[in-house]
């Protein structure tokens, strides 16, 4: 649109449409500067004067009224053709007729030096024939060439749709390629991580099987039972001494908690078991409990069995009775009836015989300490083990509740086993007993108190985790004796060994044989066996490699060639 067009001025000439551009929008003719109009003569045919009269009285110019509803005819002065805004080529006067407003003349100043004289009017512009487009003046064409119109830059506001589609396609292709590459990278990372995990799992599994001896040729796993654990096992062992304050005597057992196999065991120890006292002399377990006390007996058992014992629990019969009462009684399969010593003859027994017998505290003590006349000690130990098992089944599996039961007894705790530690051990054993993973075993002992053949494998090694070692913690070799002389030579040989600085761990009778033997099991103990032979006066060729008895490092088998010291 021309910059000179003012739609709000009715006297401003309206632009002429000379055509349409490539985008369908009208192109208007550029208007040249309006030529000067002659002065208005009010008597000249009713035309309105536009000149300037310096002598005329100033008055407000009279504007013709314009009524848009009267066909575009201005009132007064001159007639205008009607204008239809929807008809670009003319108004209602006829098809193709173009409306053109008269150009108002600009005021012309008077020439210098002639005051009061008006300049001569210039001839009006020739009217343009209706429907004929006006040719722009040269100046207007120059202005039009220099001027820029908005439609010439329409491509800025209206970008090419094809270019946008190309850009969107490139973006989509690039993003899809990036997603595919990212998916491939994540897949490779997952595969690498999986391979690393599988390799570590395989190495760890092989290492575990190797350490546990489960690989073919790496251990004796084929010799183990189906439920036997292989490799190092974690055990917690305490020794229990039941003191019978009325009938006298003691009963001893080892309470073993194997946290590796999740099993508990009560190992019953006969009082006839031969152990070494604090001075290294041979004595029995019963005497050691009475004479050496808890600490001395615990060290003797540790040395003999090669098992680490954590502490000692001394339980007198009154405390056992109170503990069973606190637990609400126990159930035991009794093998015999125990009479009530306080009842009259013919009264019901204190402990009836039968399965699932409920025993109160007093009945439990009577059954645990009962030993009939001429009955073997092992029978009484079995009853003691039954009471211990029934007590553990009623003991709380929670350490805090078990501690409350122990504190209820108000007994004097052994320094090696405080009440808190004792309660924790009993709670673990109680959990095994309630689930059925609990058993009772008797340590086999010969008549002379030494460990019977095979005891080291069945009880010492499998249950207690003990191992026959050459030296104990103090570096003293353990020596046992078998007497095959046909005479009583054990006591004399025992004295010689103790005086020689060896730990005597028991002597037994053996079949008579002509030649004596000194047997060692480990090559590292060959020198010790030679020294033992010299101390007993036996020749060096009597030393031989074999299997010593029990947990002894060296076993001496005395033959008829042995000369008993002091014998004539």
C-alpha cells in the first residue's frame, strides 16, 4: 500500500489498483505529487477555491459533508462517483469504471517582491478516462523502484514446507540412529557384565569345591556320609558337670554346637576316663573334677581330646531341679522306674517307666542320677543325657529369654563362662533340639580309662573336631601304654615316662607278645619315639611307624623282652 494513502481523509485521493502480484494481492498505483491548483474563484462554475488570499478574512475552511450511505457523493462542491470496496475497478457507475478523487492543490506562495499579488492558477490535471489506468509519473516510478513492499519478503513469513519436511526427516533419522547405537552399546555392556559374573561364579564355585575337598581326587569326600559337612567347621563346646550333692559323685558331658552342620550333640564322658592332672600324672576324670576343679579338668580334657573347650558350666542338683521347674517340666522316655526315697513302701514310683513321661524338677534329678546296684556307669550317663536333651527342648531359643532362665537360678557362674555367654550357647542348642537336629553320643573308654580303638574317628574327630597332634599346647608329647608282658608293668613304665617329661594318657592290657614296640604315626614324631624307647630301655629297632592309640603321639606296646625296673 502507498505510504501517502490515508483511509481516514475523505479528500485524500484513493490509490488506484493497477494489477495483482504473484500472490494474488492488489498492486496500487503510486501517486505523484499533486500539481498546484489555481486559486478558487467562488464565481467560477461553483468550483471550490483552494488558493490563498492574503487579503481575505481568515475563516474556517468548510469541509464538504460526506455521507457514505449516499452512494459516496460528497455534499457541496463537486460530485464523486460511488465507491464499492468490493469492486476494484470502479463503483456503481458502470463495470470497469475507476473512481478517482480530485487532487487538492497545495497552497502556492506569492512571488517575492510583488505583495498582494496572487500567483496565476495552474491548469488542472486532465481527467482520466474511466477504466483507463493512469501512467505513473517518472518520479513516482523512481520512488516505487526504491520502495520495498511486504509481499516481496513473504518467503520469510511462509517457509517452504518441503524444507521443513527434509529437516524433520533428518532429525528423525539422526535420533533413530542414535537410539539404535545406544541400544547396541547397552547390549554389549550387558553381555560383558554377564560374562564377568559367570566367570567369577565359576571360579568361586571351583575354589569352594576345592577347599571343601569335593572335587575328585582332592579329598576324602567319598568316605563322608550324606549329611557330613566337609572342610573347616565352626564349633562351640562347653563342659557340663552335674554335682550330686546328696548321693555324691559327678556326671560330665560336653555340649557341642556345630553351627556349620546345624546340629547339636551331647558327648557323655565316663568318670573312668584317664586324663593327666596339673602335674602331668595320670588320674581319672572323676578325680580330676573333685581335686583339680573346673579349670584343671577343662585343660586336661582339652589336652586329651585335642578339642577347644570354651568354658565350664557347673550345675548342682538343686539348680537342676529349679531349672526344670522354671521350664514347666520335661518329657523323657524313661528306661526304668525310680522309686521315691521319701515315700512309703509300695507307693507309686517317683519316676514311672515308659515313653513320654513328664518329669518335674525333683523327678528329673532322681532320674539323671539314678544308678542301680551293679549297673554300669554308662547306663547312668545315658539317663543324664536324656534329661539334658529334654531340658534343652524346653529352653527358650531366644538368647534374652534363655538368659532370664539362667539368672533365675542365681547360681555362681564360672569365670570362664559368664551367664550371658552360657545363655547364648544354650539358646543355640535349644534350637537344634527343637528341630530334631540333636543327638547323644558316649565316648568309648577301655577298662583302664584309655580311649578305645576307633574313638578318635567316631567321636573326637567327627563330633568334637579334635585331631591327634604330636605335642599339646605346652609342647609335652602324649604317650600311652599297652601291657603285653603278661605281668603288671604299666605302673612301672608310667613312672618312667612321667619322670622323663612325657604326658601319660592311659594304659591298657594287651595280648602277650615276645617283642616290645614303640609306635608313632607322624614322621615328625619318629625322634620322640626313639627317645621314649631309650627311656624305657628298649632297643632302637623296636621303633616302628603305625597308628598310635587314641590321641597319643606315641604308643608303647610292652612285650616279654621288657625289663621291669626294680624287678629281680
